[in-house]
C-alpha cells in the first residue's frame, strides 16, 4: 500500500514597502493593513516553515503559527543591489540592469541567478518530501513562491517573470510517487 500524498501550502508573506516600491531584497516589516488581512486567512498544517524575512515570520505569527525558520526559503540574494529600487538601478546602471532582466542566468553583482534560486528551492522540496508525511505550510517571499511553482511544473528560469504572486496569495502542492504537483482545490 502506498503512503498518502503529502500536501504543501505556500503562502506569500504580507505586503512590505520593499515589494510596493520594487526594491530588491532587504528585510522590512510588513504593512499593518496587509498583516491585518493575513489574520483573515484560516490555514493550518502539521509542519510550518517560514523564510527568514521579518515579513514571513510576522505573517506566520498573525496566522497563529509557530514556524521553523528555514534559511533555504530566503528571498533571492541580490548582492550589491540589495535594498535598491529597480527605478534607481535603471537610472544609474541601465545596461547592467537590462542584461540582468533579459538573461535569467545572469546574477546581480554578488547575487544569485534565477537558476541558483530554483536549485535551492528544489533541494528544500526534496528534503521536505523525505522528512514530512502530512501537511506542511511555508510562508515565504513571493519570489520563492514563483521559484517553487516553476520547479514543480518544470518550467525554465526564463519563465520566472511570467508568474505573478501577490502578497498573501496561496498555492497548494501535493507530493506523490516521487513528484510534486500543483494541487487545485475547491
């Protein structure tokens, strides 16, 4: 008899000023209104994880959850560009920013490529599948939700910018017979 499928719910953390202002990386407190909206979500799981960002941990707390903070679920590393707004970068370094935006295999100075992020979340999902045998929930930066979705559907890194994940969005996954799948539920 095979084991029942595992379930993973991904929750994009509450809105932050950085997300609103298209600021790369950083670690800011979530907006109070978005935190209040998070309190309306009714989610539970046998195992709970969060990225290390304040917004992820705070969102999980508002959901009434006590997560294990998982470094592998951190936002993308932007290196020298961390904390800088996209508009600012486009004005000051237009050719470098254009190259980075056009080629997902390009890292920001001192940062990660999109493929680096995909590999990191793939490793985490593999570890999760090996250790959890029930429902799990992860509150993470929207970029990590996008990366996990791309990994699960086996889409290339170039597709990352075609997946829009809003704060507090949820995505359900299931794991069965060695594979993760998107799980659309009523």
